[in-house]
C-alpha cells in the first residue's frame, strides 16, 4: 500500500518509525574499584557506533567515538603518598544508520586509591598469602616450616619488611624475584641486608644495580644476592621450591614451582591476563628477539613442569588461575605468531598503537591470553620461510645443554656401557613446515624416532624444510 508525498509515492512501511538501537552496555559493572582500571563499551547491534562524554553532558554524534579495539581508563589519584577517592561519570549513546539512536545511558564509578605506603593481603591457597601494594602489584608469601619465601616485592613506598614480619611468626625470610622489572623488585633494598635473596642469573646485574642505587653496599649485594638457574632449589624446611628459567620477558625471567602443592609462581614470565586493565605478556621492546626463541623456552619449561601444575599465580592477576589451560592458550598464541605472521595481529588494548595476538575472550574466559609483540621483529623469517625448531626431546640420553632455537649443535650423553636405541622427537616452530628429517628419514612433529646407538660417538643430522620448500635449517645431535 502506498501514499502520495511531495516526493512521490512512498511505501507506508517506510513512514513507520525506525527501530531504536539498544542502549550500550559496559564492562566491568559500575561500582567502586581500588586501582586505575579500564572500561569497555559494547552494543548488541553489529556495526553500531558508541559516542560518549565524561562531563555529564548528553552524548551525541559529535561526541568522542569509542574504539572497540581500545579501552577507556579511569585513573586512581594520589596526593603525595595519600590515595584519594575519585568519582567518574560516563554517559554513552549508540547510533547506527537507519536506526533511531539509543536512549543515553549513564555509568558511575569510584576509584578509591590505597595510600602508597599501605598493603593488604589475603590467603589465596593453603600456606600462600597474596600481598598487594597500592598499585595492585602482587607479591606472594609462601610458608615453610623452616623459613618463609617472599616472591617479588612490588613497588609500594611503605615498610614492606615490617608488614611481612607481622605474618612470619619470627621465622627467617628469603626473597625471590621472578625478574628485574621495577614493579617486581621495588623495595628489594629492605631485604638485602637481612636475608638471602635470589634472582635469575641473567637478571642479577640489573637487580644488583637497582640495589646499589637504593643504598645497598656492594658487600651486602655480593653476600646476599644469589643467582638461580634451572634446577636450583630453595629449601623452606618441609618443601623445596624449584626454579625453572624462561628467558623472554627479561633475559633472566624465572618461574617457581612448589612441588608439594603444584603452585606455580610466574611473575610476568608467562604474562598475565588480568582484565582490569587488560594485561598481557609484554614482548614489544625494540630489541626483542624473534618469538621462536621464547617459544622454545616455554616448551622446555612445560616439559620440565610436566603435569605438576595445579594453580598459577601471576604478578598481576587478582586470583590464581586453575590448571594449565592458560598455558595452553599461551602456546596457541605463539603458534599463531609463527604460522600466521602479521595476519594474527590485532590492535593492542594497551599501550595504544601496538599490536598483539589474543586467544580467547577476555570478557568471559578466565584463561584468555594476549601477547604484545614488536611487529617488526617478532618473526625469525617470513612465515613461509620459518625452519627453526622449538624443541629436541631425547629419551635414553641427556642433552648437555638446554635447547634453544638458535643453537644448532648439541651433545647427548648415553650412560657408559649402554647399547640401546635412543628416541628423538622434534617440534618445529611452524606447523606449516614442508618436512622434518632425522638421519635422512622423514618424521612428523612430536613423533618418536629411534636411533641405534652402539657405544661409539654418532652425529645425527636433523633437517627442517620450511613451507616454501626451499629454506632449510640443520641441527646436529651427537650421541656419545
């Protein structure tokens, strides 16, 4: 049915009111928070644009447009060391061509900063207390029968050692730093004179420099700051914490396993997936090496951890992660980097302007994972030309050194007098490699291949051919 208008005949349905777009929703829910956080605006209608204001005025088409790949920050504020209570009002409207704009909606938040000198803590697992500073950095106090271990020391400005002394019942304390960044070694100077402290070997110079700048003497540092490496043990009496190195986020990054409980303390070594603000593994530095090296470190660490991990406690998550699904997602992200290259990258939540790889939905998945990368350096080669390995696993012999993708010659020691077959399995960086061979014989990724060993030194060539069918990389394993 039609009716006449000044512009001609128009269907009556076209004169009906256009459907109204739903009002925007927001994540997280309005309320009170204790640290600078971020909010994300969403609408159920695909292609909707969301405009917003912070000054209480009604949002309209000329108001700022929300970037769905970004976040809006609401900051915690200090007056010197004193934390302040700050309110924020965000108003938003959704718009889309052909639809009526939504009703404006208002979201109210309060950020109630703790004082920079304040700490709060809670027991998050039996014998494990999570301590938070004013910036919500996480430290963990692990109880043993002979001593306590403090894992990381945040970057607050209070008397952290005195705070911890109230919790340890007079037992000695050792400090362990997962890596050398300031939000993890802040206040290290409070511990160096009265305890034995540990850090990954490659990060020790940076921590020593920090301590010296903050008043520790070189003698104190030499006496009390110890390097740890793969297999180092830190005795707490009823348990010994086990160290595994995972270079990447920093050269000396470590993770710390409590074999008695399955608790794994990771700092930033495996990244974090805190959703407020969105937190990811930071690997975007200008001099960052290609990710296949970190991929190899992660696979080696996971092989050493086996199935022992029950809880993962990171440097910035508010709650422990349960199980290893998060680590699976980490490996998935690294695999996508190798297989897809730049097509796997999306805009970073923070800092803006960077690129990252995301696995999972941060709004619904507690195990989502993200990694910021340097878009110019994160690949060892174009995806079709990647021919590196991320692991060589040897059963029946012991590798003389830890595997890394850039070292091509390895020795494996077989027990003297043994005459048996040695089993080798490989995992390439890219799942798209054209072929893998051991001693000239084709093998599949992860599949065991038996090599005969008769007591005389034997060099086994391993050749990886990239997806392009031309690029190759050769590794050599000498059995002796």
